[in-house]
C-alpha cells in the first residue's frame, strides 16, 4: 500500500506532465485500487469522455494497466484499471536513463528519447521521429541503420515489447491453489501485491519481449539463379515473402516501450560501485572498476557476475594494472566479497542486495544520529543488530550510557515511531510478588515510515521548484538569483532521488 505522501508525490508528477484532470484519475486509482471506467467517473464526477481520455494517456505512458476480471455471477467480466505507482516514480529518472544509454549505446540515444517522451511507439513511428529530428543539412540515416540501432537496444534489454493490453485476471483463482497445498513443505514465499500480480499476468515471455525486428534484404534473389530447380526457387520466394511479412508486422503493429527493470538494475549497479569506491586504495579501486566493467548480461537483478578473463583484460587497461598478478587480483576480489560461482569457478559474483541492505541501514542510522544525537544512534544501532526485544537494563549495560539518558532517548525514538515498547511481567526470584519491565525493539514498519518522509521531502522539493518556475515566468528583477535557486533545488531533488531508489526500487 502506497503511503499518503507517496500518492501526493505521484499526483504532483502526473499533474506537471499531463494536467489536473489526468492527475485526478491517477490519484483516484492510487487511493482506491483497481476501478472500472464508470466507477472512476462516479467518484470524481467527471464525464466518461474525460475519464476515457485520461486513462488512454496514462496507459500510453505506462502508468496504468488495464485488465478484465469476473464480475458477479456467470460469465460476466468488467475491464478494470490499475495505477502502476513504480512507473509514475520512474518519470523522475528519465535523464538518468538517457545517460545510461549515452554511455553504452550512444548511437541509439535518439530512439530511447522518443520512447521516453511518447511512452509507447511502433518502430515505424520511431523511424519517422528519428528522421524528423535530424538537423537541417545533416545526412539522413537509412531505415536499416535505424533498425540496427533499435535492435541494439532490444538486445541489451533496454527496450521491450509492450505487455498484453487487457489480460484476464481473477484474484480468487490466483489465491485458490495456495489453500489446497496444505501438506506441502513450508516454503517462505514473498506475498505479491495486486499490482505485482496484474503486471506479471500482463507480461509477455522473454522470447516475445525481446524479439528483435527481423532484417529483410531486398534483392536477395537474383535472375542469374536459373540453374536452380523451379521448386527450390518457389520455396525461397515463399520464405522471402514470409520474412517480409513478419518484418512489416513487427515494424508497424508491435508497440515498444522502455524496460524500466533493466534501467533500474543499471542504476543499482552504478550506485553500489560508487558507494564502495570512497574507502578503496588505488590498486583495489582498479580491480573493483574492472569487475563491474566486465559484467556479463544476465536476467538476475540481484547480483553482478563477471568472468575472470574479462576482469584481467580490463585491469590491464588501468594504470598500474599490468604489474598485477592473477593471484593478487583474485585475493582482492575475495576481500571485496566477490565470490567464485559453484557452476563456473572462472566467474565471480557480487551480491548487490547485501550492499543495498547495509546502505539502507546506514541511511536510517545517519538520520537518527542527526535528529536525536549520538546516544540515539548507538541505541538504535544496537536494537537493529539484535533484531529482537531488548530489556532496558540490558541496553544500559551494553551501550555504557547513563540510565537517565537511556530512558530519555528511548522515549524520543518511541515517540518518533522508530521503536516499539512492550511490558513484560516477571515473577521475582523470592516469589513474594511480580514486577514488570519494558523491552524495546525496532518497529517492523520503520522503513515504511522512513520512506514516507522521503516521499514528503521529494514532494516539497518539486513544489518549491514549480514555485520558482512560476516566479521566473512572471518576470522578476532577481531573475539570476531565482534561476540559481531553482538549479540548486533541481540538483537537490536529483540527489534525493537516489535515496528514494535505494529504499523503493533497489
């Protein structure tokens, strides 16, 4: 469930990009879950045409997923619309997505920009847009060049085929199998939200999502092939006709969009690489950078895997890398917690999620320290590491703090909803009566509470940026000062978004 400030942030983003009516529809879906077109209109008192146009815009830009679901008895179904909160937030990161492709596949940047601006396009539309964007006097790219650059994006999984437009999803049918497996061994499974279930149902298979546009070479058959059999020529001609037909369908009918998962993984990998760099020596840093540069493409968004040959090749390109031996490099990789895989000892894997978890704890502990001081930081860190209820006297003993200070600090953390307290009855050893003492533990929802603060801060920054933009439009004597303030706020929002991704996306 999205927090209140998370919904307000999403509505603010949609309002800036598509206007107030579209943002009202998006906010209604985020607050009330999946709704039909009539239900949305009834709640917002909008006309069917306004609701329909708003939904079309949100679907076009991947912010809403439509699906059919059973309604009432019999075979009756209804089309419901579900807001995809993650995709709305991703609209903050379009510049970061472009920078990823600018480094990896610079020749495909214009194509990616077209999908970011327009949401979903066919290849035919992308070709028209690319040619239109060419500056006057510059040579126009050929269709085959554009196709080749587009297929590079598909091959790298930066772009994917759009999911099914209205898949059938029955929540009761999805939940039914779990109740019938009573005798199955207990396995801890992540509980999926309705949004995740619907997105999973609508998704195509990987073979379909990343199927490249086929090449069709004209003039493949030649008039000089008269010595071939007539039947053979006929089969070749039919095959060419099929290839041409497939190519036309792929270019004009299939819709394509950004693969957000791939870009978030790239940003996650970059974040982890940068986060660990600050504490490294020069030689270790070269090996760490080489490890990430040699990363092989895989579908796992939790780890980075690199072959030792690729690491050696890139280490040799670094300053002082040629003098490093294989044993030295492997020793440093092990120190960096890059472990060789069991299936292939020649490959090394680094667990991104482990580092992300550490960074999350560091962020929260840092906030507690800034807000409540060193004592609060020490106590919160102790409770976080213990992971279970800790008695007040034990906290005092282990932190070596004054008892009065411990009591005051625990009250501050409890009031700020970082920790929970519980009274536990204890029978005295003498048997003359019973006493009570308090135990403390970190709240299960402390991260959700922290994320709501992040959403609130991002919303405040966006509102301040919009206010500065309005003042600039009105005209002011202090235009340079206002522009500088706006640029500082934009930079602050960009940096703040890294914390949002750390807790919400990584």
